C-alpha cells in the first residue's frame, strides 16, 4: 500500500493550512494530531498514525507514553512530542462551568436550551447550530421567525455566524407548529441549497432537523443530504 504524504493532500485540506484559515477548533482530533506530528514515516502516513492516536483519546484519560509507543510510526521523538502536548493541555486548560454539548445523534439537539422548547412555539423558527471539529456546540442562533416559505432562508444568513465562529459544520433546525414531522417540499429544497453552499464554503451541513412535540425528524436519515 502506498503511503499518502501531506503533499499529496489538497492544500485546503492540509491540517496546518486549515488551522491558518479556520482556526484549530475547526479540525477533528485526528487532524489536530496530524498538525502536531507534521509528517509520517516511510511506511506509515501521518493521517493513519494520527487516526490511531485519536482513537485512544478519552477525556481525563489520555494515552500513556508506552501506549503511544505501540503504534506503528510513533517512535521516541513523536511519543515525547505528544506527551508534551498532553501535559501542557493539562496544566493550562480552563475548566468551564458548563461542558459543551456534543451532537452525535439527532435527539441530542434537544439538550440545547434554545431548541428544547421549540416544539411548543406557535410560529415557525429556523435556527442554526454551529459545531467545532469534535461535533461540539459552539453556538445556536435564530435566523428567521414566522416565515412560511423556507425558500426565504438565504445561505448568506445561515452561514454568516458560522464563519465568524470558525465552525467546522452546522446543523439547521426548525419547528413545525402543525405537528406534522414530515419535511415539506420547501424543507427539502432549502436543505439541498444549503448543502451546496456549505460545500463551497468548507462548512458542512451535518443535518437539518424538524422539531415537533412528538418527534425529531432528520433529513439526513431520510436521505436528503
């Protein structure tokens, strides 16, 4: 199997270039590790090595020096470099009063305060949640309120704050006051438009969720993105 070097990756997708353009929070764990390591070895590319290290990461339980040394492509120098990074993080990390919410399933969106009561609103609200590279919530904002036609939701408004947040991805959310959990033709159209816009901007649309009193409908699960 040929080894994929950093130079073989599209410049826009290289970890260090992404940090320069979007900020470190936009990178996944494995991309951050790849940025630290810089390159791979003769027989192991940096992306594969980084993915193996990332798979070992657990909050408050980071891998030991000996564990890192068991990974092919990690030698004394790389293990020492990673351990130094882990120790600096432990020394200077600032505890937050409220742990960031991580969205890995559609129903996790209900953990967000701004979304929790959305099913009971009498008007239709369209919200956007920006996420970092670890799928953690950065912010949630109302984009429009009371509109009946989603074609009036412009990509410019949807992505403006996500760009400011240096987000890696977004989730769009809106409620159906009628209680019908099924997506409308307008919902499907705007989802496709936002997917295309996100591809151009480099900010993925992870999902578009419809909130009702009885259900959370995922347009991704339905195959619309």
